[in-house]
């Protein structure tokens, strides 16, 4: 990888790590379900007009959108709204990596190697350390909700992989952008039922006021820098280099997220939580970086064994 492209990769890491700060700011103004729907609606409208729909089966596009777009962010945003620290959220969401490996074994009949099982066990041990630490300092519910967000992301990854596997020449960025078309209506409906029919829309109007501009700026950051710029650069790097070269960069995202929340939000993680974070990152990397030959699934050759199997081209 050239020095220029290394710099681009680090830029993506910083953009995605700071994205959690933007989410924190947005959730101080918007209710979580509405904010999730709004985040995707801003992307979905121009996508429907300007981006051609990738020729993939709707069922896999819907699975991708429901898992990554609806389940992940419904749980993640609710967890952060109810007290999950911003930096720790960026770390616990990495649980999507071992979850994806396990779901691949269950639903895609992918054969797990011993080193992958060991990596999953290490990641789970790290989560247990963080959970034990949280149980002594705060409620466990936000942590569990964030883990469910990671599980939703994993289901979305299965959908994106099957969509790409059943179609030739799929543009990964187009697939990711069209995933954004799925969440808005369900999320706005869920918001209306649980948060009030006018609450989110009133908050949106307030975001254009002098006191509400931070929420508008947070939304703009998530859409323009976190999603479009970050995803575009990531897709560019993935098109130029092997996945094993690019993917490990993603594991630095929680490092930026934790450091940024420490610096700007005064969130000071305990020593035990930091130890758990290191254990999780090591386990996630081990579980997703062990290569193996791609099996056949219903007559389709699936590309397995790259660390990016657990990654989406869209930032959290």
C-alpha cells in the first residue's frame, strides 16, 4: 500500500471514529428511532433519483437493510440514548465480527477453523470483562442493546454477501447506498408509534435554529463525511488492495472513538474496560482473518475468508 493510500485509510479510520461523536450530539437533540430514520432518508432520496439499483435479489437487499440499517441502529441509538458511553459503543459494536462468523457457519454452512473459534472465544471473553466492569459501575441494559446492534449488523452482512454472491459485477458502493432505501419508512413508523408522531419533526425544525445547529451539523457529518466520504474512500481502497491489507484498519476505529470521547466528552474508561477493549479487538481480528477455501452454497461460490466479511461499506 502506498503512503498516499495509507493516509487515505487512516482518514477513513478518523472519520468513522469521530462519527460516534456526531451520533452522540445528534441523540442529544433527536429521539433515537427518528434520528436513525432521518440519517438514512437523507441518503435514500438522492439515491432513488441518481443511483441505479444494483441487480441483486430484493430479498437479500431487504435482509441487508433490515439487519444493518434497522436493527443495528435501532439498538445502537437506543443504547447510546439510555447511557451507553460513546467510546465504548464504538468498541462493543465490533461484536459484529464474531457474530458474522457464527451466522456464516449457521446459515451459509461455512466451516469454522479452530483459530476462528479461538478468536470468537477471546472476543466473548473481552465482552465479558467489559460487562463485568459495567455491572459494577452502570446498568447492563445499554451494553446488551449495543451487542444486539452488533448482531443486527451481522445479519446485514449476511444479506450483503448473499446479494453480491448471487449477482455478477455488483458495485459495492451502489449496493450499500441502496441499502439506505430500506430503513427510513420502518424507522419513521416505529418513531411515530413509540416517540410521538410530531416529536422528531419538531426537533428537526428546531435543528435549524441558533440553538439547534449542533444537531444539524451532526447529521451533516454522519451523511457527508461519515457515510459518503468514508464509504467512498473505503470502497476505493478495497478495489485496489487485498481485503487482508485494508480490513485491519477498521479495528482502529474504536481506538479513535474511545480517544475522541475521552477528549471531548470527558468519558474516562476504566482500566478494566480498556483491557477488555484490547481483548475484543484481538479476538475479532483473529476470528475474521483466518483464511479458508470458499465453499459452495446452493450452487454459488461464496467469497469467504477475508477480514472484511464482517464489514459494511457504510460507517456506523
